[in-house]
C-alpha cells in the first residue's frame, strides 16, 4: 500500500467538493462535523459499521456524542478525532458591584442573557464578550433550543 499526502491549500471544503464531483477526491480525507451531513447525504462517504463489527472495535470507549456526531441514517461514518470543552468565566466582583446574581449551572441561555442585560442596564458597558467564531457560539444556539 502506498500513502500519498496531498495537502489542500486555500479553501479546503470547496476544493474537496470539487474533487468529489470530478471523481478525483482522495480515498481518505478529513470531514468536519459541520459539513459531515452534507457529505453523508450525498453518499460520498463509506459507512464504517461493517469494519467496526468485523474488528470488534469498541465504540463504548468514546463519549456517545463523539460517535453520534458522525452518524447518518443510523450508520457510523466516522469517529471524532478530538473534542474540546468550553467554559464560561465571569468576574464575581463585577456581579457583586452591580447587584446581579452569578451565572449558575442551571441557567438557560435566556437566564445568562438576562443577567448580562441587567449588568448593561446598571451601567456595565460590555457585560459579555465572545470570540467571533461560530464554534464558540454553537453552545449558545443549542442552549436556546435551536436544532
């Protein structure tokens, strides 16, 4: 077996889509969870179920969300290569100064938004800062009940 590494400079997703359409895509390639369903729905990915069964590959070693992220029509097409956690940091002194309750583990997105707006109304100019990155906003979108 010969392995050839072919880095894709520039727009990876568009180049990969073009190569898939032309029938010149690599046999193995990275699929981001955000465009996985688009690829799976177009039948350009190989389901791994038979290999998982044949090799007695233990999926229980992974968090279910890492397996489910790459499932389509109850078939496994991949396993997440990594994951990260996000945390909310807040300055208790600011909440104390403005008399606003601290965020809690039970807060919904709307509770957190309400507390930020309370800080704003009470004179704290910038009550919340998020990185301008879609991956950092997803937890808030999901927390608001959007699928």
